[in-house]
């Protein structure tokens, strides 16, 4: 590229493609060196061989790998440099820079465009539309989240209903009805037995009370006997029996 038309054009624009390429190559070299230095340091810590003979062996091995990678990288970067100089930093044949008056005219046109009130109005309109679109986007995002929440709730309810239907299908309605009838019958029998036992206990208690009353009465009136008892005493005794 040296002494070429492309170099002259780049120089007139105060640009140096070769300087850019050199700085890129130096940056790659620095990154590679820092990476292998860090690798060597961490490997020494992990293997716990700092200050030993094995540390020198590790350094030799890392340097060997670094030289292999550096050699391959240098070849590829050399090809990249040639490609840049031949294709990226070369101007088409017959290319020429615009003259100063053309540049000033173009600059004034750009300035007039930037100061055009119609352009400002269009920009303001675009800003308003962007603000509206942003607000609608936020609203749609909120609605989408609400729909997702409702969908999750609906799926949960559907799962519960499916579980209930599955349980209903697993257990026959007829079987459930028969089981309820059998349970009701057993409960009725148990209630009847309980009622019978209560009546029997009440009758037994009443008979026992009557017997005790008779026993007490004859114990008190042993000498008189039933035939010699007074009418008032007998009526009182009968009244007490009725209360029982």
C-alpha cells in the first residue's frame, strides 16, 4: 500500500490503516501473553509446585503450548493483515476526494436540512408516536401477564375437576348408593337395639322402685298387714306407685 493512491487518500484524511493493523496485532499479543501467564499461575497453585523443580517443568510445558499457538496465530494474522491492506483499505480505481467548495456546499445543505421546521415537526411527531407505542406496549405486557395468570388458574381448576371426575368414574354410583343404604340399615338396627335396651332398663328400674316401696311399706306396717291398712294409707301408697 506504500506509495499507492490509497495511501495518499488516507493520508489526506489523516488516517493510517497500517497503524490500526499494528495496534490490533499488539493487542492480540498482549491478550495471549496475559492469558498464558494467568494459566501458568493458576496451574502452579492447583498443583502446589511453586518453588520446586516441577515448577520449571510446568513452565517449559506451558511455553511450548504458547509457542505452538503463537505460531499458528501469527500466520493467520499475517493473512488477515494482507487481506485488510488489499481489500479493506484500498480505494476503487479512479476515486477522488470532493473539492473544498463541494464539501462546503454539501455541509450547508445538511445544515439547512437540520434547521428545517418541517423536519423538526416530523421528529416531534415521531417522538410522540414512539411514546404512544411504548405506553401501548406496557399495557399489552400487563394484559399478557394477567392472561397468563388466569390461564394458570384455569389449568389448576381443570386439574381438580379432572381428578374429581376420575374418582367418580372409578367408583360406581350404584355401588355408592348400595353402600349408603347398607350403612343406613345398620344404623337403624343399632338405634332400635339401643332404644330397646333403654326401655328395658327403665322398666327394670321402675319395677325395682315399686318392689322397694312395697318392701318399705310392709316393713313399716308389719303388724297391721294389708287387710288392716287404712284407706288413706292405701290411696297414698297407690299415688306413689303411679308416680313411679
